C-alpha cells in the first residue's frame, strides 16, 4: 500500500508525502466508509475527518505495532462509528431479542459466488446492531473485547450478536436462493 519512506517523510511534514498517502489510501478508506455510512454526503465528511486524523496523528504511527493499512483502517472505522453515534444520539446498538429466526441447517444450498456489490447490498439490509458487530468482527477483524469497548456493550452481547448476524445472513441468503430457484427474482 504505502512504503515506510513515504510515511517517514510525511511525519516530517512533507506535503508531497501527504498527497501520496491520500492518493494511495483513499480508495481503501472509502471502501470502509461506504460499508458503515449510507449517505454519500456524510461519506465525504467522514473521509475528510479520517484523513485529518491520519495526518494529525501520523507521528504516532509505529510500524513495529502493525502495518499502516491496519492503522488507517482503525482510524476510518472509529470515525465512522463516531459519525454514527452523533447521528443516533449515542445509541449504536439495539437488541433484536424478539426476532424469530428460523435456523438453517444445510448451508450447502446457499450461493457462494456473490460479488462485492451483492455482499454490500445484503449488509445494507441487515439490522443495524447485527451489521455493526458483523462488520467489525468479520470484515475489520476486531476482537469481541474491542467491539465491546467500541460499541459500549458487553463481550457476551458482541458474541451473541455475531452469532445472530450470521444466522440472519444464512436465512437471508437461503430465502433469496429459494426465490431465485422459483423464478421470483
């Protein structure tokens, strides 16, 4: 993604390095922001805030602790969650305990050749609490401990919501597959 020389010159304030980092990392950061933020205008704001934080805090980046890609991903995800909190009066998470979800026993009939666009479209339909935990755990590789701190929930709630999100996803894919089989879509 971005080599250490560019990061080091950016830490020293080199404006060309800022531009190189932005040009190189913007598509990756946008793909993260797009998953979390629905509104296009808000995506632009979150992108701007993400890169502002990246450049303000670039001196704190330590490649001994992990790659730059992981560091910038954390900054982007945190900015997305800050934005979501501000738009939802601080409540990011809602329990879906009353939902009745039929358990799918046979995953072999589920489609496995989904495009990235199809996956993103499905995630947009997932209930918000499930979606946030699923994206943090599966797509952004957060631990349940990190998710619990980030969303201000217990680790047990994080685990149960991940299980429920996977169940929701299996059920959704199964229902879509059945509709496709019977020519309804």
